[in-house]
């Protein structure tokens, strides 16, 4: 436990709330919009991934990213930027709805209470947010524009209704996204509550994100993001080049389109496989096969796609009872359903070439299906087992003798000429399932009439959620909104859409609303959008890596649609992205309410102060790394701040703090000036590189030196306070005021290093004889060759060598090396 001295070393409980009230009342961090005083400055937009306001409140793991972004925001203001640093709430979602179902309390009330708690916790940390721009996704003034953007998607043909297989949780009464389902040995369960889930075919709103797959992939090159995050997005999009080939189905008039990256192996296809979710399965299954096929499909669809695609897993399937026609040979190919084929890749159907695909090979061996080999190694014989590599085409008619690349091109050309296929690029990315059977979400601005959906007139937005007392699904398992008959049924006979949008909707565009949050004529004014998003969009975006794919992909998609409509000025929303690392609990596990290892910041702020917590969060290590939490570790930063406090102030016998008698207007010594300017340079460089832990370490070095000074130069101490202020703003503001300054330091110019104090006074000079090390000298920077030679000759080891042989020449590299080359070089 911390000792008494550390808790009362300086009066942070008095001045931290004082400065928080001051910043809030004065609107210190209000960003200037175009046309307002301050907007003539260059802009800098630094954004946190806004939080979901849960009932458990913030824990110290959340605060690391917020502290990092706040350091940058404060630093940029002092560098002369107009800084937009906003905060809001991702407030719709399943947790609030489940709380409402369990307690009967309206989710709005619980959400407002949670937001108030989050806001209190965040403000207690002294983060420099522009609270005049605070938004919440569940506010009708906000989701009016979420609905408006959805209508633009509808008008562009990018939103549509389709029947799709979805994860449905009967206990929660809603469709779940793939990431909300956990696959266990006993079957899939919901992430929230651990309830069993099942697959159902439901009509759902879908967003055609696949139309933007190529641009989402290509434009990653425009972004300053961690390469690992870019690679995750590339893999999720999953671009493949190849061919689409059509197989007609005997006696049905149906066609099966398959996508393959190896059209050169088409002559080796011996059967066709459909994914259990494929729409043709139900249409093609004969009556006598229906029960077995349906039973297999239901079982298969309870597995995750990852599990189904697992190479080592035993392959299973069922014969559909139908045959397809080979597009080249006319051979009858049996059609199977197998769970190793997934609907999310290609067309959800494959031509099976067991001689050259390992999964097809295992499947064919298990069910006794034919295996043909149509590719051999370039310098080898025809294989007798699966050969997936490239080589030379054999047993392939007009392809025989061609290399794999040549054979691909010839086959694609043949398919096009004969109307049997075409060149194609395919993506793993699937269209975005956008419906949820929940109450607490954005209502769709859609009405249904005669079985068709129609957009609501824009002047009728927002379509607000009706009041409800029972937030569970209807007895029939329909969405909760279906129970509000007078809201659903409209006078003209049409019906409102009763599904709601997923939580992702509000977080797709919130960064744009922050630019102009109270505009009731447009989702963001053209002037504000061009000003704040000019050039790079959001200049710095900080958040957890758990959003590395979906949130970022969805936001990029919506942004590109708005860009194509001429409504935003940049092709990408977030220029620079940084993922803060996970802070583990004291037990080494990820902080979690269920594990019980969460560390609440409230007690720490009371005990040590917000500045101490801020410093400790950033001093744990590099921002992007995973780091363990240790509450005892707060004592070090707390002692450091106590030393900073006592650099300026001393306590009288009456326990009053007054300016220290050791603080005087005196020119710093040359050595202190050198350290001071080195600190300015390092802290500046480290903040620019987001290397906060090393910046803090350098500040500690400076404080240690200032503490040793019998007389502390006021100018040096004031420079320290300015450099410390982004990290520990409360103590910096208080000491700045105690030093007699009338204005907040929030916009005081950032210290600039004087280059003349950054040059090193001495260097190490390596001394060699015939290339062999004979000594090292500390010499003044810029020492002449003559003086360097004179000093080097007095090194005993050098002196002995030079006494034996004459010097033929001297090699001198200024400030680095001097080498005496002797007449003979056979000495040891």
C-alpha cells in the first residue's frame, strides 16, 4: 500500500477539480469552425474510437488510448494548430436492450445514466475534449442523419432485401453477427449471455459492400496504418483472380456458376459441390433426398466457417441426387452438398478437381468419387496422389503441353468464345447483413406496401423509436417493434419496417458529425467537412485492434459512397491509425468484468490524482504493446510529480504553499542549457512519434538535474512545466498560475530547441595502428588532425608501435577515427 507521504505530498485533490471546472466553464478546448476566430490556423483532427457506455463504466485499460490522444491534442494546440478533439457515445446496442428486458427499465434511461458516469470519469482525467460537440448515436437529432445516409444507399442500389441464412438467438430474440457467436464443443452460443443459437433463413436488409471491394483493397495504399491492420483488411476482402464457369444441371434448366483460380484444371473436374447455404440446394433437391439433405444442411450450418474450412478436419457431405454437365466434355458430374464449401467465398459452389486440390482429394477418397490428373510437374511424371502445384497440362485436350499460366489464359479464352464462362475477380468479402431484430437501434426509414419496400420522404426524418414497455421479441419471435401496432400500421395501408439497424450504423460516420454536430439542414456542412477533413481526413485515429476489420471496413465503405456522391471531399476517412495495446489485469489476463480483474480508475484518481494515472498509463511501455497493470507502479510517477511540485513551491510552517526561495531569475548554466534543449528536442520528437514512455523518461532526467541545482533558474523550470503539460496538465496549469501567469498555458507556444545547445562538445575518437584498435580518446568536436595526432601519439600502446617503425601515412576521419599506417605491417 502507498505510504502517507505519497498521498499528501502535493494538493492534487484541490487543484485537479479546479482546473477541470475552469476548462469546462471557459470552453478552453472548443475548436473553431470555418469562419470563427482561430480557424485561420492549420487544422488537426485527433479522434478516439468513441466508447459504448456500458453499465460497468471505464476501466484503466480504456484510458490508455484516450490519454495518448489527449497528449497529442494538447501538444498540437501549443504548436499553433486548431485542434478538433471530440468525444461522444456509441449508444445503441444489445447490452442496453438485454438490461431493459431483464429489469423493465427503458434502455434510454440506462444509457443516459451510463453516459453520465462515463462523462464524469473521462472529465476527471482532464482530457481536453471539446464537449460542445458531444454526440450520441441514440439521439434522434443524430440518427436522423444515419437514416438519411441509409436512404442514399437505397437510391444507389447499395441497400437491398434478400433472404439469407443468419445466426438467430431465440433467447435474445435477434439475429447475431458472426462475431457475436461463439463456437463451443456443445454447439454455437451467443457471446452475450451464452444462449444457444441456430441458423434461420430470414429476409434481411443487406448492404452491397462488395461493390466497393476493389477500392477498399486498393486504397489501403493511401493510408498510414500499421501493416498488420492493412493485411487483416486485405485478407478479409480476399481478392482472387480466375474464371467463372457455368455448369448446367440436367433436366432442370438451372445453372451452377463456380469460381476457380485454376481454370487450367477444368478437364480434371469429376463432381460439383454446393455449400449448404447455397440457394440452389433447396430448389434442386429431389423429394426422395429432401429429408437427408435438409438434416445435413442444418447440422453443417451450425458450424463456424473457420471450422468448416479447417484443412485437417474430416470432410463430410451428402449426394444431392442431381447431375451437372461438364462444360467442355459433356460428362455427367454428380452434385454434392458439403460443409467444406462455404457460401462466403466465390459463388458458394465449386468444381471439384480431386487430383489437384487436397480437400477435394480427401472428399473423393472418402466417397469413392473419380480422380483425374491433368497437371504434371515440369520435370516429372504424372502424379498418383494430389498435386496442387503448378506444372504442365496433360490429359487436357487443347491444353496439353502448356504451362499452368498459359493453360489458364487459353481456357479462359475458350470459355468466353463458347459462352461457358468468363474471366473474373472474386472476393471473400460478402455483402453486409444490416438487419437486427431488436428495439434499441436505429429504425429503418422504410415502409412496406404490397410486399415491396419504399423509402420514407426525407422531410419525415427522423423516424423515431416508439415508446415500449416490453422490450423482448413478440410471441411469434418477431422483432419487438412489431408489437407497436399503431406505429407499424400507417393510414395509407403501408407498414413500417420493424427491424432496426445494427450498432455499426451509428459508428460508420460519427467522425463527420463531430465536424458540425448541430447542423439541422445537412449531415455536415460543406465548409466544415472541407476544413476538418481536408487532405488526410482524420489526422490521427486511436483505438483498439478489436476494430481492425469490421468497424474500419464499414466506415470506409460508407465514406466512399458519400465521396462518390460528392458529399465529402476525401476518398478515405482516417489517414493515420494507431492501435493501443491491451493493458492486462494484475493477474496477467485481459481485463474483464467476468474475470473480475478490472481496475476502476475512480479510486486511483482519488488516491494518486489524474496526472499520476495519466503518466503511469503512458510510462508502462510503447503505446502499441500489451502491458500488465500494477497499481503499486503508480507510486513512482506520483513521487516524480511531487518533485516537480517542490521545484516551484515550498511549504511554510502554516502549511501554505509559496514560491520556493531556490527559484530565481538566473541564466541556466551551460550544462543545464544543454540538457534543457536536448529535452525539448527529445520530448518533441517522441510526441510526434507517439513514443510517450521515452519522453516521460527524459522529463524525469531533467527534473532530477533541476532538483540538484542549489538555485533553480525560473526560465528552465517554466520550460519544464510547458513540456510536462500535455502529460500532466493539472499540475502544469497550477504551477504556471503560481508562477504569476494570468492565462492558461493550453495555447502557450511550445518550447523550441536552440540548435547551438544540441551539438555534442566531445566525441570518442578511435585510435588504430595498421587498422588494429590501440585506444580511444575523448576529444573536442571538430578537433584538427594535427591535434588529434598529437594526442593519439601519447597513448602508450600507440607510442610503442610508432617507436619501432616509421609512419607511412595517417588516415583521419574527423570526430570518428585516426589510423597510423606504418612502413611495415607484419607486427602483431
